């Protein structure tokens, strides 16, 4: 509860300052968590706290009430730190610690909702096509894949979308398993990803 409230307060501060007074907010937050020693706090707990903050910042942006032009500026300010964020996510997804991986996927889904360039997020989305096979990471992985592949800006990255076709097609076998097991949650998740391709990129599918 304390972490959530603190993260929300910090996210609100970032949104307020990132366009002018604190343009390097995202990079500064990551750098401080990586370099500052917090007494009696384990590395795992530091990672989880950082991931909570990084998850909340895009969520707070999505719900903030700003004029259209100002909101666009704020989004661009937040996205200025995306290189550091994506690099961090890739490291943590390879950490081997399930609690950190689960939190990283959730945070990744939050950032992908900002319409990050698909060619920069491809490697991370590829990882999500693997983690979606694990029930513990299923919901977050579905959200990340949907936010990344089917955002309004995804049409700009035709070749990158094409490169995901084998991953999407491979979900058919998992969909069959979900049908046989009457696993409604898995059935819904896989169906969303597969049907989303036709709904959002029908011209590519018909080529």
C-alpha cells in the first residue's frame, strides 16, 4: 500500500515536470535505483519497487486530464526515457526470478500502451510470446502483446508485424489445447491475440 501510494505520487510529479523542469526524469529514477544503496533493502525488493514506479507512470499518464497538445508533450517527455526502460526490462526478463519477471511483463505492457516504436520493442515482445505459455505470466504477456502489436501506430512497421506472424500462428496449437481443456481464460487470451491480427492488420494477412 505504501509503495503504491508513493509510486502514484512520484508518477504525478513526473507528469507535471517531465516537459520542462525534469526532462530526464525516467533516466534519473532508473539511475538512482541502480546506484544508490538502500540499507536493509534486498536487490529483489529494489527491482520490484522500481518496476512498480515504472508501471504506474504510464498508467497515470493515461488517466491524467490535460489538453491534447500538453498531453502529447508529456507522452513525448516520458518516451524520451524509453531506451533505458526497455534495456532494463530486457535485463530483468532474463533474471530468472519469477517475481521480477512477472512484474517486468506487467510494466512492459504499461509502457507499450504509450505506442512505443515497434521496431524498438520487437525483442521484448518476442520474449512475451514465450512467457505467454506460462500460466503465471499469461495475463501480463497477453496485455503486452496486444498493446505492442495492435497499437494505432503499429501500421507504420509493416515488416516488423510480418516478423511476428510465425509467433502468432504458433498460438493455434495452444488454442487447441485450451479448447480441449475448456480453459476459458487461455482461450480468451489466445483468441484476442490471433483475432487481433485480422482486425488490425487485415491487409497484411490478405497479402
